[in-house]
């Protein structure tokens, strides 16, 4: 899963590998990293601003919301799912996160980031 993004005139590609989210600056051939996860990342989403949401394979289906520019964690969301999150998306002007986990039953959650 690779997300292309253009911020401050620079083209970046965001993807994950194991516990790390990688921000790759295409023209500069430089990488930056987000190290907020302790378990392998399973899904990632980019807001229309500079927020990123990344979910990992922990028992509590941990979601980290962080700033793409500063790499600082803004919010930690736990226990929305009992299985790994496989899909995550921002919507509603970046106010909400849509998350889904699959398996023996699909579990969908809409989370209000303002709460």
C-alpha cells in the first residue's frame, strides 16, 4: 500500500514495512521514518491535511494518528477492534476515521477524532 502525496511542493510516497512507516522523498531520494508502532503496521491513511493514521497488528488494534511534517503522535486510539485493522480512511473533513477488520465477521467502526 503506497500513498503518493504532495506537501510544500515536494512529492512524497508513504508506505509501511513491518513496524515502520516510511516517507520517501522521490526527487531527493531521501527517506524519513515514523517509529510509533511496536507491532507490524497493517493499514495506513492520509488526511487532506498533514495527518496520517496508521494501525498495527496488536491485540488492541492500535491506531496512531500523527503529523506527517513533524512525525509527532497526535492521538493514540486503542481497542476499537478485536482483530487487526485492514482498512482505515479519513472522512468528514478529517474529523472521522472509518476502520474495518475482517475475518469471521466484518467489524466496521466510525471514530470521531474530536472526542
